[in-house]
């Protein structure tokens, strides 16, 4: 079945540092790829998505590129802010039309 | 504004009691989902429904039940048979025909059973 392997946390960065959270997946066919963000005590919010190879999803300064050759969808941001502190989930939508989530990466940004 | 509402945000129950969590959406989405999230963990799928009056078990359905009598509503009952019901419960919905199947989430209900 489909699976997602996500960089383990927690990740702690200083404000304005560069962020990378790694995500790789296993799936048959051509899944759609997503990053979700969860702030404390809240539900998940869709951050960005990509639906085909080489697509780049972007939102709020975050980016991720669908790399089919490496089955990866790494999340990046050039300069993080304290307000970016949250848990980030990578997810894929495969042949079963369901979302398969990674285990989440806790990000803390210090001022 | 379109969205998903879950109520209540916090729920407390005594062990042995059934409890029903509400989930309503006005996004006109076909599919709805229930997930369980434990502290520091990812999401685990409990039940999902792609059309009215039909639903399927997810990975951890034991001790839970659902109904889908209306497109907008997908309530989850946590029964006394659920051995460890204390958790954060998330409801989500999606358009079946969207292609990408991205899901939109409600704010969650935190259930505490003592």
C-alpha cells in the first residue's frame, strides 16, 4: 500500500533560518502530493499541493517540488518566522483515493 | 463562509458512556472522513463516507460507529467498547471528483474520558 516517510522532529530553528523538511513516498501510479500544517489545538490546514511530476506547489513562502524520480516532496522555506512554528504533515493521495499521512514534523522557530 | 464545523471543541465523559461528536460541512463535498490523533502522533483513519447512506471502515474502526443520512453531516459515536477513547478527533471532507482528493479539515474535538 501507499506510505509516506517524513523527517523526524522536532526541528528547532532561529528566525530567518532556512527550512527543509524531507518527505519521501511509496505509491503505485501517479499520486497527488500535499503538505498540511497544524497549529496547536487546531485542525490541519492545506499548505500546498502538487498533482504531477515537476509541479511546484507554493504558499506563504513555502515551496515543494514533485520529484517523481526520487519519489520526494521536500518542504522548503527560505526564511522562517516565529509564526511558522507548527506541526507539518506530508500526505499523498494514491490509487485508493484516500490520503496517507506522514507522522508529522514539529517545527519550533525561536526569536 | 464555507467550511467544516465540529462541536463541541472539548468534551468530557465518564468511562462506559457513549458519546457522539458532530461534524457538519457546507462545502457541498461528497466525501467525509473521521481521523483520530494522539499526542505527538500522525492521523489514523477511523471511518469514511463517499456518498450519503454509505460508509467504510478505516484502519481503526473498532469501538466507533458513524452514520451519513445527509450530505452535510457525518457524526461519529465513540462507544464504550473503545478501549482508549481519549484523543483529538478530526473531521474532514473532500470532493470525490476533484482529482487530487485534497481534504479540508475541521477544528477538531478533544475528547477526554475518565
